[in-house]
């Protein structure tokens, strides 16, 4: 339901869970000059509050609320960046107070409306974010993913990290943070998703009692299918790392609302999502060229990435084998069993999602972004209808746009990975 223009509330009633999950998602354009700022703001909103200005006071209060859990993160959805606040609380029936649900929403209000935004908290948030970004830079597999997407998506949201950039952290001022927070409260699109054994009316009553949201006029665009001119780009660099890592980035020319999107989803499963996939079986198992290899869809940008780690001397062979697996899909040279098993793996994962609060909330949020009302069973029906011919057609759409390789300084004759 719409509380006011641009502010949606969804209650997902379920008796499966003994606790309540609350997900508050603010949506704003994903831009290089603001992504870091919103990541810092997310850290600050989940750290300390005006009412609880020390870590000790907020920890003590959460303990008094039966160990209520809170968290925050920023996520990229195509052309948009989402700042998510999460709150997990026991069901009110298990609490020794009549107004426990109200207490939960009161704490949520403190997080949303009254975080402690001062220089000390900003300095600490910067230290935390820089440490996180440094860990990602030092991890070769995460580094190649970040750099590969930047290379393929330069000038597009695909090339922007929703977590932010190290070079931007020091530039963010407290005034920037306060202005970003003001925009969250007054302008940015907002989805509130609540999952658990609750009645929609009692939730709506609590929300209206605690919050006075203003109508939002901003229309946030999310999904698109990236398409750039120019030839495929490749970068190779050496670093002092124990194993080489690489990513190959493809444009799928298929946005997430394309009628053929679910054929693309099955293709991804067949190519490299599971241990039954072509990449896993033919690069890892048969040739022992890597420990892990996988493909994944970046659905809201219309892209697909293949990531693996291998020995430096085996890089070109791995790249060639990747091309061979995609060629098999293009030419319809795969077993029926692979198609069938891949569908089954996706379907089992979707059905398991019905028992997971985070998955239910994620599906509801995607429905909002895509302006539809799919259930997991709706998606399963789409998966089951995918044919061999559609897989081949989707493979033909794949356009290789970038390869990023970080090579180790290992000896050329080093033994293959087992």
C-alpha cells in the first residue's frame, strides 16, 4: 500500500517465523559523486543515535529489547543506489510487555530520523569504510570484479560501486552527510517491507503514529540494459598475490523485464552458477585449472560476469575454455540433462526462498521496482517454460566487452591447482 506519494508499505504475513523483520529502503540515483557519501551515512545511521549517543548505551538498549538486531548497507540496483536499514526483533507475543511492537518502531524511528551525525561519528565511519574498501582492494578476486565492471561500464551505472570509492572518502564533509540525510527524509523514494506474523492494520497504525512522511516527487529509474560502442577491452596487471584472478564481462542486451530474461537466468545456471555447470565441470573438474569458477548475472544492468582464479601460466587456456563453453550454448550443443538439472536447481533455490525472510523481502522490493506482483511460483512457471532454442538465442546475445586480469608473480612452472 502507498502511505503517501513515493512511500510504500508492504506487510508479508507469515506464521513460519518467530521474529519480525523490518526492511527500510531509500532509493536515490547511483552517482559516483554521491555513492560514497550514502555509504558513510548508512554506517552512521546504524551506529549511534541522538537518544543513544554511545556504543554502550545503544548496545544496552538493544539488549533490553531482547537482543534486537540492526544493520545497514548500500546496494546497487542498476541506475539506483539503495540505502537499506534492517531491524530484526522477536515477535511481540514472546515479550513481557504489551507495547513491544511500538517499542520496536520507536527504535526504528530513532534510526531513520535521529541518527547521531557529528564529526566524531563521521571520522569513525570513514575509518570503517576505508578499511572495508582496502580489504576489497587487497583481495584479488574482489579487486578484479570491481575493476572489470568499471572497465566494461565506464560512463554507466555498471561502472560505479554502490559502496563508494577510497579517493572520495576524505572529500565528504559533515554538511554533505546532513544534506544527504535530509534528502532521505524529504525526497528519496522509500519502501518499507515488514515480514512476520503481523496484521497489516496494526503495522500501519504504528507507522502512522511514529512517522510523518512527506510525499516524494522523485521518480527513480533502476533497470536498463547497458550498451556501449567500441571494441572489447583487456587489461592485465601484475601484483604480489598467490594466485592470478580474472573476470570476463559480457553485455546480455536483455533487461530484467525482457520476456526472455528467464531464459537468460537458466543460461547463467547452465554456464556457471552451480557445480553442475559447464564452466565448473570443464574448467575445474576436467582440467583442474582453478579451484572455483562461476558466472553471475548483474540483472539490473543487463550484464553477466565470469570470475575465476588460476595459475599465471594457465590464464590463456582458461580464457579459451570459457569461450568454448559459451560457444556450446550458442550452437545448442549441450545435454538435455544439463538444462533439466539447471532448472531444478533454480526452482529449488526459489522454493527455499519462501522460508527465508531476507529472500521474501528482496522479492517484494524487486516487484516494487519492476511494478509487478510476481511470487516465486510465478517465476518458477517462467523457468519451467524455457527451451533449448531460447538458451541458444540468449547465448548469441552475449557480447564480450571487457577482460580484467590480475596476474601473480608466481613461477611459470608452478604446479596446477588440484
